[in-house]
C-alpha cells in the first residue's frame, strides 16, 4: 500500500459515507486507470434504483466501462471499502480489473476471502491482485453504526 | 417441469437467438411472477452496452425490479438458457428469486453446479429451487454454433 492508495481509499470511504446519508448500505468504490486517473466513483444505490445489482463496485464498473466505451478495464484498479460479494468479485474478474484493494473483511457476504472465494476457483479466468485492510476500521465502523441505527 | 415451463423455456431460447443475431453470446432469460405473468425478458447485451455485467439474467432482474418498483422479486421464477455464472447466481439470490430453471450446464463459467457453486455456500442467504436441463440441447447447440462461427 502506498500514499497514493490512501487518497483512493479516502475517496471510496467518502462514497460510503454518502451512501449512508442516502440510507443505503454504506459501501463506496472508485476505479482508476493505469495512469492513476480516476475513471468512476460510486456508492451503493440498491434502494434508490430498486436494483439488487446496484452495489458500489458494479455501478463503478458500469460507469468506467461506459466512459471508456469498452467492456474491459485492462490495467485499471478498483478500491472498495468492503470485501466484494460473489456478484461483485465476479464482475471485477469479467472487467479484467488489474488490482483490487478492499477495506473491511465481510465474513457474512464476502466472496473473495469468504464464501464462494471466487478467485480461488479453478474456473476463474482472470484474478486481480488483491490487497485488503486499507481503511478497514473506518469502513467497518461506518457499517456498524449504520446497522445499529437500523436496529434502533 | 411442466407444459407451462416449456413456454418460458422457448421464450428464453428466442431471446438467446436474438442475442446471437446482435453478435452477443447467445443466452436468454425471462422472469415470471407468482401468477405466471411475464415480468421481463432479456438477452445478453455486454457488447452493445459496453457493460460486462449485462448478462441476460442481470438485465432481466433489473427490468423486473424496475417494473415492480422493488428490490426483491419474491415468488418470481427465472428461466435462462445457460447455467448462470457466479455473478448472476448471486444476483438471483439477492433478488430472492423463488425458482431458477436453466438449460445447458456450463462447466467453464457456471457458478451453480460448477465453480463457485454459490448456493452451496453456507453464507448464501437465499437459495432458489433449481431445475436444469429444459431446452438444454437447443441452448448448447446455439452456443456451439456461435463460438464455432467466431473461430471462423
């Protein structure tokens, strides 16, 4: 992890905070290209869009692909505040993301280090390099506060 | 499998044929509600939309959710010509689809009976009932022809 990583982790966290303010599960993501330029940032919008696939990662991938006019994000990196679920981990593989940096682990819903462990499957055609833990405590604290408030 | 299933399998196959005609990987899907009414049908559009998440199942789920104004498709069934990948299998779980009927098995990319086996994970919160094989030969033949033509 580098100082540059810290900038993107902070931007992903800001997207997570913005999602919480919209009453969405607070997860945020940002995608940067090989030159270190931002392509897209997004937070969860499943409630607003009535779309169970509108996770931060999927929205960021769709926006970045649209911007590039391409189905693949070769040499691009994705930062996200929470371990991606199996849907997002697979979408990240399809998009050919080079490097995945995620914050908090997700023992219940995660699909990278937990559950389906998408990148460990022999049938997985593209595996990003994976770093985790950056901004983990802030991301986890945000999620805890959100769900605690939900429970009243 | 019932006679009613056959109708939906045929509609999903027609969507797969339409996808092939658009030069998309020929997979088609249809979602019906508890009363047996069609909510949405879709074929792959990853190339057209520059969106690696635009698989038939994801597009059908997004369209059906949009139609209902809801994030969940309780008591709805999804028919698709090919075994869903891990991304789509997870999206189907998130959407709370009641029953999944798929045609051809997919040893390379499938995430239901192969690879990540999403519904067999202890962390999977909602598992649809799964039937497979309906229209399998027609779906597989369409895929074989498509990829054979691609290879020239």
